C-alpha cells in the first residue's frame, strides 16, 4: 500500500510540475506492478521539433546520462547500490520540459527523446528521417555511474540485445569502442533525455537557456551528409 | 568430470537471474568448472559477458532447446571466493 501511495504522490507531483491535469484512469489486475500515463496536449505551430530536419554541420547534444535500463537490471540483481539507484531515479524523475524550452530558444532543428530503442536506435531513426549521417564521439557520452560495470558483468537488458540486432548493419563502431560501451548505447532508456540537433553555436545558447535548472547538456556528436548505411558511426 | 564442477540449470529463468546464479557458483570455488544450461539467447550473451569479466574461459555448445556453456575458472581470476 505504501508503494502505491508513493507512486500516486510521485505522479501528482510531476503532473503539477508539468502543468498537466489528471482527468481519468483505470486499473488492471496484473501480477507485475505497473503505472502509466497517457498525455494529450495542444502544441502551437512552430513549437514542434521533429526528427526530420537535422542538417550536415549541426551539433548533437544529449540532455540526460545513459544507462537507466542497466541500472534497473543491476537493482533487480541487487548489485546496484542505493547511490546508483537514487541517481538513476533522479534522472528518470526529471522532466524534459526545461531542455525542450532551451532547445526552442537555441534554434534547434530536430530532436527526439531517447527511450526504448536506446540512443543508437533513436539516432538512426533521426538519421533516416532527416536523410543525414550521424557521428558520435564515444568519449563524450554522459553515463550513469556503474552502467559500464553492469554491462561488462552481463546485466544487459533483453531490449538492448533486440536493439543491437535490429541496428547491426546500420551502426558502425570504431575499434576503440568496447562491447560494454556499445551495450550502454543500445540500452533501452526509461524517461531518457533528448537528443537535440543544434545549428553551429547553438550549444552555447542552449546551455545559457538551461541556466541553473538541473540538467545536462553534453555535445556527443555531429551531423554529416548522408552516405547510405551505416548511417550512424561511433568513433 | 572433476570434483570442482558445478551445474547451473538456468533454463526458463529470465535475466538477470542466470547471471546471478553463475556469478555465485564461480565465486563459491577457487578454481574449477561451471556448466550452465540456458534456453534464452539473452542469458547466453550475458553469461558470456560475465565469464569474460571474471577472466574465465567459456565454450558454447548447442543443447536441445538452448545452449550448454562450459566455464573454466583458472586458479587466479576476478571471481575469488
């Protein structure tokens, strides 16, 4: 009962923060505890960022660290510490609203949220939709503490293997990108951050717009002209 | 068969349980062999990663409905008891 109360209190808090109203709901009788929200909203014209408008020369930024799926698996295995779990929870409980506002303020051309297909799955979708190639710098990826360790220990979620299998010939890794880091890049994210495509100079404006609000803005790659598959390169 | 051989039947178990069971088996011995039966390709991949992480060698053979993974733990590895 305490868990149920915590879930509802957490939902009420984040709905208030997001400026949303809860107007209905239903319950399921199921062995596994689950909770979800369906969001409907109205967006003004010109305020929508799709994944279709990335252009060669643009900069790619990521607004949350990767590794929530791995951390959840490590928690199930009772190998993640309370510090690891709290850090992952804090990021999963952070809305993308501030990052989305900063994206619009900094002239972002394209964006996508990183969820079940992992960074590389959503990146590949952006590359196809925009008909460009994306190049990631593996040394600059923001990662949750422990994520690489969980990956190397074999705590990789099933979804990460499904993502890897689907993207096998669509993503190319340089030799210096080890298997654990590849796993993190395929890791399905719960409430992941935004992958935002900014014009040259946009990252500084984005950071300034984000201001003191808790969030991250890490330049993780760049957009280049399309050269067919593999469309996504990790260097 | 050596005396230091343990079998972990992880068939029907979802990750991360197979990895946890194999990790416990490897940590319970100073050196020896752990034979793992898995029927899930995800478990096979994850156990393979664990073996490499613990500096153990692994051989994968087909097994009816899955895979038979033979892990050899040398005298000195990353999985000390």
